[in-house]
C-alpha cells in the first residue's frame, strides 16, 4: 500500500511538471527506447542510472565511455551528469578528454536526431566546479532533465533549463527517477 501511495505521489509530481511545461507553450518531450546510458564526468551514478532504467522496464545499454559510434541502434542518449576525479582517473581521462568525448556524443546525437535526457542523481554532494561545467555543456542540448532536488539548491538547473526550454523535473530521492522516466518514454 505504501509503495502505491509513493508511486501516485511521484506520478503527480511528474504530471505537475509536465503541466507547467505545457503552460509555457511547449510540447511534452517524448523519448523512444532503446537508450544508451553514459556518464558525463565518470561518476558512479551512471551505474545507478542504468539500474533505474531497468526498474522502469526500459531497453537500455550502459556504456560508461560511450562515443558517437555507440549511438547506432539507439534512439535516446541519457547523460548522467556528475564529475568524479577518481572516476576520470580510473577511466584514463582528464577533464579535457572527457569534455571532448561528451561534445562528440552530443554532436553525433544531434546528427542522428536522437533525444537527449540528462540525469543528475548525486544531489548536492555531486556538485562542484567540474560538474557545473558539465551541466552547462550538456543541458542546452537536452529535451529534458531529471534532477535530485538537493542538486539544484542554487537554481543552476532551473536557469539553464529555462533559458534553453528544457523540461526540468526535480525529484526528492534517486529512486523517484523511475516514474518520470516511464512517463517520458510512454511505457
């Protein structure tokens, strides 16, 4: 019973976000599976995002170091925003190489007319100078962003999404990402 109530509350929050989006004269973004889920910053949150897509019953491929050629046979690019110096080092990347990889992905996604969905799951603790640069780089190319609310305390996501007409959905907890994902993929 408690799970049903939580699901209804999450669905209500998604509906409210989409209604606000419609009030501004924009159509609700829709995404299509299959998804390619990759990191933008090499944080461990990318593995959580792949698990959440699976729980949302979406056809998704996880590729932490995806490049443009990995987008073949996918209809949506999911970028998990969050920098980790440890993750970058483990992947053999520095910030410049990661930004080049992200830009290549976004360029290829645009060429292929793929929808881009950004996720920020780490909340306030995953924010910092490098993550903020990644957010500024990726969000303008997205159709939508789902953000754990504590990660948007300073309004950075709100401002960038507003400036670029990107749907922003804030959730209280990471697990709450499932309901908006289902709504946006129509599954």
